[in-house]
C-alpha cells in the first residue's frame, strides 16, 4: 500500500499473490503476503518460486491470531 500526493491510499498486488517486496541485508528479495482469510496453499507458492534463485516468501495471517509462514527457494 502506498499514498499518492493526494493522500489517497492504493494497494499493490504482484502476480496476484504478493502484497509487497523488500530486500534483506544479504541481497535476497522477499515477497510479502498479508492475509486475514487464511493461509494460501503452500503448493501454489512453491510452484511459483520454482526455478527462481535468491528469493524468499513471507505470509502473515492475522485472524484469529497472528501466524507466520516462511518460504525459501535454496
């Protein structure tokens, strides 16, 4: 999500799967997904990551309690 110069907030959606991206101190690109309706199937994310190097994934689920899942393509 980001704010425009008119203070309107817009959300981003990468490949219909990820809500944001960032780099860690090792140069790995992290894809971030924030959910309130449950975790996605792991197979879909792992299939998407197949053949890609230097990327990681993080899914954050907020309801009913906060939980995290990490995905690595080593």
